[in-house]
C-alpha cells in the first residue's frame, strides 16, 4: 500500500494511491486534492489527523465497517473525480 505523510508550512497531509482506502477515508475525512504522479498514478491527498490515522489503522487491520451501498456510492463518486481530471 502506497501511503505517505508529508508536511508543508501550514499542515500535514496523508497521501495514498489505494482507491479502496481513499474511498473509505473520504466518507469521513475531507479529500484535499487528487494529484497525478509519474506513470499516470492518481494519489489522493487528505489532511492528516488522529481520526484519519485511526481510520487507516482500522482499515489495515480489517476492523473498519462500512455499509456496502454507502461504500459503493462513494466509490462511484471517487471514480468520477478521477475521470474529471484525465
């Protein structure tokens, strides 16, 4: 899983190119931006927070539960955001 935490002068950000993780996070954490990296890979940027770290840890441990229809609808939204930027 490609994830990274980086900082600028005003905030700390979390970056992932994993669409399922980004989809789950975007249900509860605002998506700051989508950037395109070398090779045409999309990276989803979220402002880092203790809540975000908790969601990521629960996702990685398979402890995070999301209602399936809610996840599916959010996944469609995330995919449309990707296609807007192509």
